[in-house]
């Protein structure tokens, strides 16, 4: 791990690795809503974009910046639909606060919005990782999701991204789409692999409340089939492993060295500063979420407030619990030796008892102080998480 | 006012044939209740009764009606419970009357329950006034109804009154018929005071309030009354009538229907059907028809959360205050912890009590497989009654087991005859005789083991006959039968609450079916779980609970952590609501579901 330098605040007990610090920016604009998406998003009017950028600037001023930022992630929404000028403006705000060039700086791009002008601005500002949402190469399945691009746009966009010199590209794919067979999914996945991306995320379609898909589900127009989903997961793992993509999290695969460092940091309960409406933060001993409303977010910023929702003080017990719940989703597992140094005061008796029960049930394995989920446990990660709850609960 | 101007009557009808609406019309017509006060279905006061359209508790009411002959009559209307489980209560309400309106839905015709209740009324020597209700329905079939009344109940066409409680047609005709056809109160000449207890309620301030029909003599506050079934004496504190609210009056005289508040505080001391007389002028004969009510169906009720034990106990106590037919005593189960063995008149009674515990008393409960009372004779000559399979002695010492049967009359359309006969066979029943009701329907009189109709008989009857079949029953004799105890094992451990007593010939099928159903109802578990049925330790059927393969959430990033935690918390809460049997989580309603989804 690169030495990030430490200040007094972030130095911990001896032997503890320094914490990563990242920035997440939520860009809440979309031209239309995808059927599966539950994220906060609004229409990109000129006024709203300006209000958003001013807000980001104001929010950045409220943060007690300390030490270097290792990763930046722009998600949404559709960050890519900002104009090249607005992208430049946003990048400049962030660059003012990062001490050195971040190791990894990602942006989510929708294929329809990928242009040479945008990619130039991004590249020149130091954005070095592109994450493109493809979901599927089937027109029919794409329509079923309410998606706004065609396979043709995908190929064009991908080619342009590589042409412009981006060396770290992820593509997002989705499986278990309504009506999709295992063969259809594998064919889709093969097309994604054929692009030779450095990183592939494969997401099992999730039914979240407040989405169009959820409504279809509750009306019985689509059905859940966990057995089928389990099979698709296993087929995906096998296929990508064969193609040289290492699984490093439930839904994430990368060529060696291309794992998303930003996301790994959050799963390992490091620190991150969230900017923008609905963005979540975890730093300086607190966790909290900004309101999912542009106006309310701006209003709170004017009053000098941020991360007002779901506020929690970060106790050792809460962080240990979350390090396990979220960290176990990572294939590398959780290093208990590190955790003992970081959270010496947590309720280890409880944790050890729970872990040993889960191990006896074949859901995880503990060897030389590292806990890892078994393949069976990985598919049942929510049950594992539920079992581990109880330390940091209110 | 002379008792010559008093008429006591009730309305007997099948569920949904419009009894309550018609009662409301009568109250309205006689200005007993102002239109403003008359909420829909005035006489049914319990929510559950309104919801199910059935009456559980009787609510009498006194009306005054100025008839066409210029005389004002006192009319006492008794409401009667409308379900087979409560046939004794029905018979006591009938005994308090001289006449009855026999209500028939113009579209549905005569149903099994109508026949059963009409026969009860004839047996009490009541004057029956046939009323065909809902005649303004488009589907009304008057000809059919009239023919059925003639053929089945030998009631002549001339006596029939056509009415619609909904639109008020025929209400005056009914009131006039009550006066002209129903005789004035009977047995008024008897030398000593006698009144019949046809119901009672418990009031936390005034104790037990008996609902009575006075036959002879008078009773007033200050009298020393005597309960003839037990010889218990008590001081009368207050008497009154129902207008429809309780209204205190000086004394109850011959023919009156009203209430008595006494010094009695214990609900079980006042028994429905008992005769009250006065201690200093005691009658020597009770009014006819008194019976001890005995529960016929039993099950265990347990709190889902063991902390709710006291709350459940209090709820059962309160329910018992107003329902002396319901009995309970504490018991414990290895699987379910501490709970209560409860006895009910029948299945509907059981369902209603369970629902009221959940709804009105807010206790989540779990119920075991229902049972009847088996009579067991051992080789040692010992006789015992068993109402809980868990208490059945070892098969090796049992010489014989007898089980209760019922005498049922089942009304069905001709075209479901084959299916119903097959079902009666399957349920180990025998058909004694078959009567033709009309061109389309027949009545089967049959004997069935009570334990066979406990769970699904009525539901299946309804579904096979597309809702046109109906059934009424009364207790029959005990019969010796080849019965065995079947245990259900979850993950190798017997779950005592699932044990049942079944006929040996049916054990295999029942065991297989039970395992299959239970395996489906238990949600997928994280490991393989076997469900087995066994008799005397020998496994006769087996099934597996589905293994849960996948529940992982695909997307889980920094922004989702709070959300994800909430999701997991919710899942954890859901799991808490389940009962843990070793490592297996069983949803608390699995028992009911296992019984119902057949």
C-alpha cells in the first residue's frame, strides 16, 4: 500500500495501517429514469446544474480537510450528461481540495453521453478510470429496463474511451433480467468480455422499493427466482475466472491490479467524504447522509450543515460489525489481526461466538486470523450479515 | 299491561339470509331505535360478528307496537346465534319464545342450517312464521322457496310472508303476523316464579348479568333468588329490560324478557339454560331442556413471544367471562413453552376465540393441531379421557380407543353427490339416508368421526359444491376405532405441538401430506432440514425443506451502508417473529397454514 502520510488525527495504534480517505460526488441528474434504479436523480435543467455545482463548492468548504485523498468517485445519476464546461468546473472544485493527484479517480458514464469533448476534459483533469453502464447487449432486455442506449452506442463509446487513452475501464452488466435464460446471460457476458475491459461488474437485478421494477414485482408481472439467480451467479464466477478476471467482491471482477480501490476502501470501513444530495459520508468519527433533495441540501449547506440524515457516531462496535458485514463480501476477507488492533475495545466475545457458529454452518472459514466466506456463504451473504448484526445496533 | 299483550319471538335463519337487517327494520318500524342511532346492523355489537355477518352473543330487545286492532303490544325479539357450534345456545333462545320467524333468502332457498333450526323450533313447540326475504333481488326464486318450505318443512304456502329487510317490504305484515299467529306467553299459571337463563354477560362493576325470560311469578330487586341447577342462592340487585339498552324496571313479570343483576360475580355460576326461582317460593321443577355444555374441540394456544404468557392468560380470562362455553387450563410444550389447553364448542368457536385474542387483546399466538376427546381403555381396565395427543399413553397398554362421532345433515346439489359421497367415505363416515329436497338438491344424513371434520370438511364441502352445500351437525355416540399417535419430526426432533391422533389406515397418507405441506411452509433454510412423520418411532413419511441458496444483495457501496443496515435489521426482525426449533425457524402461523392449505 502506498504511504499516504499521516497526520495526528488519523494515526492509530502502532501496527495499524493508515486509513484511506476518498471523495464521493453524487451527480443527481438523469434524462430519464431506469426501471431498476432507486438512486436520487432529477432532470438536468441549467438552473439545477448551477445550483448543484455551487452546492458542491459550498459543501467542500465545510469539510475539515486533512491529508491526501487517495480516491475520487463520481457517481449518480448520470455524471456524464454534464456539459464539458460543467465537468471541468466540478473537477476544479475537487482538485482544489486534493493535496496530490488521487491514485484513482472514477466517473460513471452512460454510453449515450460519451463524447470526445467530455473525455478530453476528464482526462486533462486527472480522471483515470471510466465506469460505463452497459447492462446488456440485447435490445429487448434493454427495453425491458427502460434503458436509454443501444448496443451500437456502447461499441462506439467504448472505442472512443480507449482512443482517448483511458487505461482503466469498467463495464457494468446485469443478469437475472426478466425472461433472461442462463445461455442468454452468458452470451451477453461474452460480448462484454470481448471488449477487453480491465474490470467487469455483474449485478444480479435487484428489486428496490420506489422503482418501476418493484411495482412490476408487486403486481406479479415479474417473479423472483433465487435458485435461478444462484445458478447465474455461479456461472458468472466460473466464466470470468476462466477469462482471467479475478472476483474480488460479490459483484466485482478485475484483471490483476485493476480492483476499484475506492470501493474496497468503503467495504473495509475506511473514510470517505460524500458531496452532493443523497451522498453518504463516513469520517471524523461520524457517519451520515445528505438529504436526497437538491433544494433541501442547498438549504442545509447555507446553514453550515451536512450529513444530517441517518447520523451515527462511529463506535468501535459499529465499525467492527460493519467491517465484517461489508468486508466479508470482499473475497480477500477480513483480517482479524488488523481489526483487533483497530478496534481493541469492541465486543470480541460476541463476534468470535458468531463467527464460530457461522463457520460450523459452512458459511465461512477462518484461517490464520483471516475470515473468508465460502462460496455457499457468499451467495447467502445477507443471512451472514443478519447473523452478525447486534454489536453496533442502537 | 296484561301478559296477553306480550309476544316473544326470535328470528332463525342461515348465515347471510338477512336476519340482522330485518331485525333493524323491526326496531325502526316500532320506533325502538331512532333512525339516527341505528347504525347498520344494530344488534351485532362485536366487530368480529359484523365482519363475519354472524351473531355470537344473543342481544334481546323489547319493542312496543300499536297493532291494527288498536292495541299496543309488547314484543320481545330474541336474537339467536347463527352457527352450528352454538346450537345449544340457539335452543335456549328458542325456549324463551313462543314463536319464530323462519327467514329464507329468496335467492338461496332452504339451507341445512335453516332446516336444523326449524326443527329445533318445532321441538320447542314454537309457532313458526315463514318469511321469504330479499324478494327484490333479481335472482329471487319465490316458487322454489315456497315449494321447498312445503316439501321439506311442511309449511303451507298461505302462511308465507314476502319481505325485503333492505327496502322495508312486508315489515308491517310480519309485525301483524307476530301478534295474530304467535300465542301469548305460556306456563304463566305455574305456582312459583320461574325464569329461564338464556345468556349472560360479565360486567366488571356489576358482576354477572343474567339474560332471562320470565315464565311465571315476578322477580324484583331485594329478592333472594335460587339457581335450580346448583341450588346456589344470591340476592337480586336490579332487574330490567332491553330498550335496546338496559333499562332498570321495578319487577319482571310473566312473559317478560329482561336481565337480572345479582350478587353473583363468578361467570361460571350462571349457566345458560338454568332456571331461576325464588328461595322463599322455590319451584320444584326446572324449565325443560337444561344441559351442561361441554367443549368438543381442543387445542393448545401458546404466546409466540414467551414474555406474553401473562398477557395471554389475562386475555383468556376476560374472554371466558362472557363465554362460559370456552374453557382453558395451563399446559406446557417442549417446543412451544408455556401455554394453555383450550376447549371450544366447535371449529368456528375456536377460530373466533383465536382471532379475538390476536385482535382485541393484541397477543400473537400459535395454535396446535386441534383434537377431540378420546376415551381410552387400558388392559388394566383403567378408563381415561385424552384431549391432547401428547397425553395418549403408550400404545402397548391401550386395549381400545373410542372417538366421538357427529350426526350431520348435509344439503348438496344433486350433481355433487358423487364427490360428496367420496369425501364422506374418505372421512370414514357412513350415510344413513338420503332425502330429496327438490329437483336440484338432496339432503344426506350421515355419521362422521368428529376428528375427521375438524380441519377442512366444511371448506371442502363449500368448494366441491361451489358454495351451495351446507352442513349442520349434532353430537353423536362414541365408537371404538383403530387410532394411533402420529408424531412429526423436524430435523430429527419430534415437535410435540404437531402430534396428532389419526386412524391407522390414514396415517401414511396423512403423514405424507403433512410432511409435504410443512416442508413447503417452512421457508428455505440455510441447511438441509428433514421433515418426518412417525408412528411409535417408525418413520412413515419424509420430505425436505428447501435449502436457501441465495439472498446476497448485488449492489452494496459506500452510499448504501445505512440503507443496507436497515434492510438487514428488517430481516432480523422478521426472523425474530419465527419460532426457533433448534436451528430451524418456523413462522408462527405455520401451524394454522399447515392445517388450512390442504
